C-alpha cells in the first residue's frame, strides 16, 4: 500500500471518528439550546431520574408521612403542619426573613426529614403544638431510611412547590359565610357536598375542603377528629334543643361553642375544640349548605 493511500485512509478514518464523536456529543446535550430546551440525552435522563425519585418518595410519604401531614400535604391539626402550601408560602419565607436558617429550601426539608424535630419549634407552637414530635427518618440519626431514600422524600415534597406558588384566585363575587349562624342557608346539594368532602370540587373561593384530613368515614377510625360515620343519626341528640342540621352547622362555623362531654381527646390544652376555627371564611353559604346536606346522609 502506497504512502498516499495510507494518508488518504488515515484522513477518512479521522473524519469518520470526528463526525461520529460530534454526533454523540450533540446527542448528549452539550449545546446551549439543548441545555435550555432540555432536549439532550443528559437532560432527558436527568428528568427521568428525578421523576423516579419523586415516585419513590411518594411511596415513602404515603406509607409514613400522610398520617400527620395528610394525603396532599395540607396538614392535620394537632398531628402535623401543612406542607402544601404553607411550607413554601409561610414557614420557610418566615425563616429566611428572620435569618434563622441560612441554607436552601432543599436543605431545610432534608434536615427536617433526616433528623426530625425532637423539640417543637416556635412555628409548631404558633400552630397550637402537635401531640408527637417529628421523628427521625435517616439511618444517620437512627431512623430507617438510607440517604437516597430521604432525598426521594425531599424531591416528592418539593414537587408541590410550583403549584403552591400559584395562589387560588378568589372570585370577586365570593362572599364568605364566616361564623354567622343567623344567615339563612340555601337548599343544599348533597352530591356536591360529597364531592367537596372528597376534594373532587372546591369551595366557591377556589380552595379545597380539608374535612377528610381529620375525619374518617369509617366507624371507630379516628384520624384527629371523631369519625363521621353515622353522624346524621347521632347529631340530633348531641346538643339539647338543636336539630341535626343546626348542630352540624354550629360545629363547622363555631366548633368550640359546644363540645360533646367526654370527648377530651378532641379538645386542646386551651379548652377549645381541636376543630380549626375560621372554616367558614373559605365557604360560601351554598358551600356550607351542600356540606351539611352531605353530612346528613351519613346515617
């Protein structure tokens, strides 16, 4: 083989390797446009790994965390604070403003999940406190989970952040029923009330109902508040002189007005009901009527 032929073959092989290497690098996502649009293989794989981490975190959350923080992170009074949206819109911004935590939101969540909260924070105290402290979950602090599993939970919780930043738009014609027990209510729609309870639809102010975070529909199953199974059958005799519908209405709008004797587990240290006050501030008269109509079907 002549020298000229060898040189030609060398050049051809070099060009093939050069082009092939370029194509591979382009596919990896090294261009600015690929990094910006997320179209490179590295960007696609990163998203896929993040998605798998969120899914794994969801399984851990629903196995261990929702008993205190509820299914969608809305929190359960007396058991665990709201993560969605309060962690993003109230709690962490307050920490940043007070300069009591210098890390990122990711760091704060990871530290809380990993090490727990053996002592209740000032924030927890401001919410009335919780029965049990936040346990430790990382093996590093004596918990059951590896660091990668803790990271999965963190990614799952952070997955709520984008939606939490979008505040519900309250219609301009929304009028809250508040704590007013005197205003006559319209005819209730039990089917819509059931959907409100199940969070299939929202109140007229575009916020979801949080009833199911505290109240089970299963007999003798207590989450925070009493089970609502058979509520309609017993509500008629709870408070002397009050019909079932009026008793349920008062319990929602002014939960501490009458506390059933012998239910000490549902009363806070201040003597008030653990049922949150101000629920009527998110409900219209129709919302309340629909919810009552549904609850009256629970016989």
